[in-house]
């Protein structure tokens, strides 16, 4: 059986307001949209990188 290796290269966004900020305000593309298999809560998957990190920091600072 092939061993699955998990990496930490994706950011799971479960917040609609944060998603709107990342997509609409910052123009960051998401990899996919899905529903959590147990909670059925929607989430968006973003590839991690400096653009995303900077946007998340900006969003966090704006919430203070």
C-alpha cells in the first residue's frame, strides 16, 4: 500500500467573510471548493504563498 504524505502547502478557509476578502478584495484564486465530509460546512482551498500570507495578515489586522 502506498503511504500518503501530507504537506502543509494548502490553507483551508472555512470563513465566508475571509473567503470574500481573499477572492474579491485581493483577487487570490482558490484551488477548489468543497464541503467537509462530516459537518457539510463549505470550505475553499488556497495554495500557500507570500501573497496569501500577506493577505491573511492584512485581514487579521483589520479585525482588531
